[in-house]
C-alpha cells in the first residue's frame, strides 16, 4: 500500500466521522424520542410504574371525544390563516423590496425582522395588553378617533377571538419568511431582470411572470415550514387566552399538555403528540402535491 492510498483512507475515515457525529445527534434527538412517543401512545401510563400496552385504545378514545375535534378545528383554522398571512405578506414585502425606487431597504428589513427574535410568550403578553378591553391600546385608540361603536371584547368574543389570536402569530413571523424569500430573489441572475425590462416586462409583471416562477420551490418550502410549525402552536395562545373562552382558542399542543401534565395521562398525551405529527406530515404532503407540479 502506497502513501497516497493511506492518505485517501485517512481522508475517508475523517469524512465518515464528521458525517457520523450529526447522524448520532439526529438519532438521539429526533428518532429515539419519536419512537418512544409512538410506543407510549399505545400504552396506558401515568408517568410512573410500568406502561400497560393497550394498542390503539388511546386513538379510538380521541376520535370519539368531541373536544378533540374542536381543538383540531381550531388548529387547522389557525394553520390556514397564519400560513396565508405570514407567507402571503412576506412574499408581497419581498416583491416590494425589489423595486429600485424604494429607499431605506435595510431599515425596513431590520424593523420587519425584529419581532422574529422575540420570545413567543413575550409577544403573546404584549398583544394581550393591546387587546385588553378596559385599558388596551386598541380600544383606547378607537375611543380617541371617535369609533367607540367598534370597541369589542377582543379576547372574550368566541366569534372573533380565533382571528384575533392569529394576528400576533402572523405579525411575529412575517420577517422570517421575508428574509428567506428575499434570499431566493437575490440569487436570481440580474441578467434575467434586465432582459425582461428590455422586453417591456416591468413593475408587478416582472414579479409575477419572472420572480415568482423562479422562487417557486423556495415559496413551497416556506409554506410547508409555516403550516407544519403552526400545527404545534402553544406559547402565543397560553399568553393570550390560555385556550379560552372555553376551548375556543385551544390548540392540539395545549390539548396534549392538558392530558399529559394536568390529567397525568401520559399515554393519551403521547397519542395526541403523534396525531399532531401525522397532521403535519399530511399537510406537508398535500402542499407538495399541489405545488410540486409547477412548471418553471
């Protein structure tokens, strides 16, 4: 064996070692907890003692529980509204950032991205103060401009509360998807835009017919990330309404927490957690099917 072969083997060993380290990390952080959750979802367990295997009984109980379908409805509505709001507004802002006449672009990006770095629980409490029916900023503002008839109990009215709690979530994460989409737009060769302008494609036409098709895959990833992330929404709802009034704003993640730590039913909590994962994968698959066939 010559020196070159020895060097090549050392390089391969070093490469495989570098690959193995994140794989082991992923295995113990993601795969093992997932497998454990699936196992406990098939058992009756109070958190102590030995789990008792009961098969699909927890899932059957969930399906027969009306509250489960109520919180599932709440979660899916929030998922749809937040995905449209976050990614839609982020895409619009990203298009506006491509206009040459827009000034102070760096300042605008910083201001829009700033809420992303804030803790979700902090955002929830800030907006809870804004929505407060007695001394909140929103009702005070409406009173000052002479729109007292618009004043509402924003977080106590079941007919509007689900839409109101979605606004802080949309507001916080617009900047994240704006940055992702702007990165995709910046990767488009400038020659493409110059040729389009020569052919008379300017303004919003350039965004629709040139930019949008070329960032389609990135847009799809943003929608999948946003939809799957909203499926496990928890912090904002706890800070804003704690699931109320009644269960009008309770999500699947809050339902999972309730069964696990309030009722001490770890098996049922694990079943709800696995159900959230199934819903997230299903939604991601639907988005992939709907958007995957787009021709560039």
